[in-house]
């Protein structure tokens, strides 16, 4: 399985893709942090918008990792590498696990880059081992959850246009209707608030944010449980999608 | 299949060749019937059996890296040691004439080059049984010959090969046995010579006379054929050489010699051309077309 993970990295990550995928969130921290902080004078525990934004962007790395896993899977289907790999000494379960592990590793590398970019901006205080564990665990669960979801969708769709449209829509929907960029306040419309709280990324962003501000509470435990439950469900959906995966050309 | 055997799977478009390859390589579960892969029933065959297989599918598959990296990456996936992979990649690049394009991405290659690349990549790892689904499609004659010669050499070394093709000449040249699929059923199995003998149908007979036949003589030959239940399907009649098709060609040779002698006409030469595999194949699938799909009675 580790050979498949290594292959995923070598075969699908060209330098420009890497630069865009890792560079874009770091770029957004700098740009959004600078521009939005003029509009949002006080937010979160510290009152600094950048300090609020950074943990959210770190949490959103799980989406970046998941998108990559979905993309690898789709391209493997499109270019018949799924069939080629399945005709070799690999189990379907190993291929699925390798995709999810790729998403997880990619997310964690992204988190590392985010932290390095954010350090000079917000001056992070050192995390306790427990806080570090919870943050990384949340990222891991989120990667599994969203990676599983995109793989499940990718296994059912036979059109590249449709898949990438759904992926983009989902990606922006999940990131923007969550607490990644801004908090839910009393002024947030009720319907929007309900959608934000139905979005698993909200729980992940809140947990990561609480980790960085050393303020874990019971709500984080609930959030992590919800995320774990959703990860189990989407993993199950991905397995089902794999079991009934139709081989052959896709458009 | 035994080690070193080459088996050709023939059939018209949609006959079920690719589906058969997919089932035999465990990519598709069989819906009915029974098959064995290295002694294991196909429904239970898995990783251990696939480890001994090589598969070149009909659909192009590639990774988004250079030709050379594709080869070494594929070898890495199969657990081939790095040094072995490197030297084998050099061998394949040379054998399949891919050396000049080693740094190029496979999707930038021509159709024939991509096909060569597909076959080369599969040969990067060790195997006991190789499935090739139309490996020579889109290749020029020279490259096709080179690949077939290489496969024949590997077969002599003990590699068993199953391959599908529409180029029946290459099946005739390479295969120890062939199977003809029609509407998902195996209609005939045997060595090419046996298939040709069994389904030879009408064969071309070439008779050369001392001079071109007159109209009356041609009618007489027609009557002779008609009397034996053959229709006079003259393929050509040029400068005394009459070429026609006949189902019972051997009998006709003697008959025609007698007739020429009686007509005081000198028969310089008469020969019956050997049935090609293509002719036998056409006869076989035409029989099926007449009988209708799925007709039982496979030998």
C-alpha cells in the first residue's frame, strides 16, 4: 500500500500543482489577513482577524488534501490506471486506503506550511502535546471524511466535467459556509447558521482554533465525535462506491 | 494453458474478447461458468494470482510523468528492485524504440508510440502469464514484427501469452492455439492448422492453360463446376490463368485435368491455394451468422 501512496505523490504532483495547492492558502492568509482585517476590526478571543483566520485556513487544508485524493482517483479512472492497478498485485481496499493516506499526508504537509507562514503573522504560542494531538487528529478525521466523500462521488460519476463541477462547488460551499473565514454571530441569518452547523468543516475549524488558543472545551469533544461519525459514514460510502465501481472508459 | 504457450483469442467486434480478458484477469467477476487462474477458481482468485500476471489492456493507461519515469514507477509498484528496474527500462526503451522520447509525457506520443509504451511498461516486471488485448493495433508492420518476435522469444523462455487481435495473420504466425469467440461463446478452439482445416470453406483454385479459354470453354468449365454443385465464381481469367473458388477443390483438380485432356487443351499447371486463417475465420463466423447468435454446437 505504501508503494501506491508513493506512486500517488510521484505520478500526480507536478511542481506547479504543488505550488498552487500549498501556495494558495498561504497566499490567502497574507492577502485576506491584510485586506479583511481592515473591515473586521475585532473578532475571536484575541480580537485579531489574522489570528482568527489562520486556524481556519489550517483546518481547510483537510479539504485541499481531500480534493487531491479525489483528483488522483478521477484521473486514474480517466486514464485507466485504476484498471491497470487492479489487475496487479493490489487489493481495491489497498488502493482506497492509499488514496486516503495520500489525502491525509498532503493535508498534514499543508498544515506544516500554514503554520510556518502564520508564525510571523500571529506569533503562535507553543502547543501542548495534547493540543497538537487533537489538532492533527481533527485534520486526519477531516481528511478521511472529505476524501471519502469525494472518492464516493468520483466512483459513481462517469463524466469529468460533472465530477470537477461538483468538486469545485462542494469545495467552495464547504469552505465559505463554515467558520473558516468568519464566525457565526447573533447577526448571522438563522438558515445560514443552520447550514454552517451542518457543515463538518465548522467543527474542525472550531476545534483547531480552540487548540491554537488553548481553549478546548466540551463543544470540541462533540465536534470531534461528529467529525469521526461523518468520517466513518463517508468511508463506508467510498467502500460501497469501490465495490460497485464500473471499469472501462470514462469521459 | 501451459508454460510457453501462446493462445490467440479471435472474434468480431463485440464478440466478447475484451470481456473475457477482464474476467480472466479478475477485473470483472464471471456471471456464469467456471474458470481457473493458476489453479484457483476465478471467483476466489486475487492478489496472489494477479502477482503472476501481466496485463496490457485495450484502453490506454498512463501516469502523468515522462515515459521513462512511467516505466520505472510501474516497476516500483510491482516491487522490482531499483537497479533491475533501471536496466530493464533501458532494455525496453531500446527494444520498443522509445529511447528518443524517454523524457516526453506519454500523452504527447503518437497512437502507435503509446501502444508500444503500454506493452513496454507491462514487460517491466516478471510474470508467468501475459494478457495482451490488441497489443499491435495502430503499429506499423516493422514494429509489429519486432514486438511479435520479442513475444515469441519470451514464449520460448516459458512465458505463457494470451492475446486478442484482429490481424489474423499474426495470430497464425504466433499462436500455438487459437479460440474463436462469437456472441460471448467459444465457437472453436485448436491449433491454427486445425482451425484452417476444419473451417476452410471454399478455396481458390488456379488453373493455367496453354492459351486463354474461349467463351464456349469457359461455359464448359462452368457446367463442370455446376455438375459438382459448385458455382463458377471466377476470381480472374487472364492470359490463360483461370482462378476460381471451390469448396471441394481437390476433387476438382482431377476433374478439370480430365476435362482439359478430353478438350485437347493443355493444362500447364493447377494448384489449390492453402486456406488462410482469415478465410477460415470468415467461414466460421459466417456459419454462425447464418445459424444465429448463441447457436450451440461448439466443438
